[in-house]
C-alpha cells in the first residue's frame, strides 16, 4: 500500500511539472485594438416563462467562417452533441459549426480549414465522433490535442486515471469500460465532464 502511495505521489508530481513541448507557450508583439465590439450570449426566461436564447458570439463565428477566403482556424474544447440529446433545450452548436465549415469548404475549395479539438469529444478515444468524421471527409483538417504531451490540469483526478483506468485502454471497439453504454444511459440534458 505504501509503495502504491509513493508511486501515485510521484506520478501526480511529475505530470504537474513535466516540461512542455517547444512552441506551446508563445508570446507575440502587442498590437493596438481599434475596432473592438462587445458580443454577448444571453439565455433566460421571458415574461411568459418561455426559454429565450440570443447567442451573438456563435452568430458572429458563423458569419466570419462564411466570409473566409484563405484560412479558418477554430479551437474548440467541448465540440460534441452530448448536451443535445432529446428533448433538446440547447442550440445544436456542434452541428451548426460542422455544417458551416463543410459548406464554406465546398464553396471555397482552396480554403484551408483547421479545427483543433480535445479527445474529450471522443470520450478519450472510446467512441467515434460523427461530426469530426464528416469534417475530415469534407477536407477540413481535424487536429486532436495530444494530452499526453501536456501537464495534467487536475492531478488529484489524473493520478487515479493513470493508475487504475488508463492501462487497460479505451477504444471504439471496446475496452474494460464500455463507453457507449455510459453515454446511452445518461439522462437527457446531462453532458459528460471528464
């Protein structure tokens, strides 16, 4: 037991301070901002108790994509449909972003479109993400962050993950924790947070 405790502490410590890959931390020159606009997302209930949502931020993101001629680079952390299960009280932003990128890539074939995302969207490799596969098929570059090269953001949790779960693997074909059944058992409106 003491050996396991020392191993866990060492694992926790190393993954909290290990050196980062070259190029991860970059600081460029400061530039003046002359045309800033405030965009906000507002969600609430109207006077009749009906849910009302105004999402200026994503409306502007979609407009910018539709104006792109040479390059689009998008970095999205939670880019999945887990919160859009039935009944669907949320705007399907992942689907909208996917369709907007695909449509723009078709309209401007020479456009370089890059989506950077996180393995959480495939439940850390435990399932295929249909929207990511659609983007790849349309010629959008999908870049999956290699978390193993980065420091752990939550070492208290990751030490248990590394010692108890990670060694046995996770893939769309199966593993010792069946991802699909976990996702299918979620109550509607509940998202996965790892």
